[in-house]
C-alpha cells in the first residue's frame, strides 16, 4: 500500500473535530427539556417526580409571637416562613405575608415527614423580660394534597402545638386554611423545647 492510499483512508484532524462537535450538538438537541425543566425534576429510584416551587405562609392561633420558623425534609421540602404576631381576639394572625420558597413534590406520598423548628415569645412586648422566649422543635407529617398546590402553610396553636400542610384547593379535611384545625386533628403535633437553641436565641437578644 502506498503512502498516498494511507492518507486517503485517514481522517484529517480538522474534519474529526467538526464531526465531534456535530455529534455533541445533536445529543443536546435530542433532549426536549430545558435546564429549568431539569432543575424542577428529581429522580426517585427509576422514576422522575416534579418539584413545584411554592411560598411559605403561616397562621398563628396562639397568644405567642412567632419570630421565625423553618422546615426541613426530604424531596426538596426545605424553607422558612415570616414572623407572625400573636393571635387577635377570635381570629388568627398571619396569612398575608409570604416567604419564598419551598419545593412541593408531586405526587404526594404517604408518611412524608418534616422537621419544624420555631421561635416563639410569650412576652413579645416586654423587652426586659425574655423568660417567655423559647425555640421549639417537632416532627410533623404532611397531609395528603392534590396535583394543584397553592403554597405551604405552618399553623401554630396554643400550647406550643403545630400543624403543617400544603394548600391544594379541595380542602379534603386536613388542608383548609379557612377553619381552625380541630383539637383531634391527627396532624397536630406537640412541640418540644430545645434548650440549646433557646439559649442561643436568648444570647441574640442580649447583644
């Protein structure tokens, strides 16, 4: 075989680069999803679920001020809510303010549990006496919600109790923000005082 025939069978370097670039472009074009679409999805085993963004709101039926609250959990359900004043006479406080954002997975899955941490003050207007300040924690279960969601809610009740839910418009008995949760609501959880976090919060007010 002559040198000329070998050159004829060998691909020129510049042509090889063009072929490679073309192949990469074709692969990227094959995907019908944008980066935003991909960012909104997460793999669970061999399946893919949608994560919908939502705001975080709260209702306060208790006489305590809620300075802050945060939830953490699986499937992107992490976020915090705004502070909420003590409840007024015969009406809860909150509901108007919203903080962005939290991920709301679709579909809902049974026994989805979150960790919630909140800072409350039973003497919010007494700047010399901080004995009513405490940080509470609880593990809560998210009630069932439908495919159309309208944000994540934390509902604070007297006696350091709390409930979380995703508003979905159908109010299946466990996700309505229009009525106060009944005392026997199975999704209400008792908060537990975290002494270490409480001391950290007290130091912040002393500075």
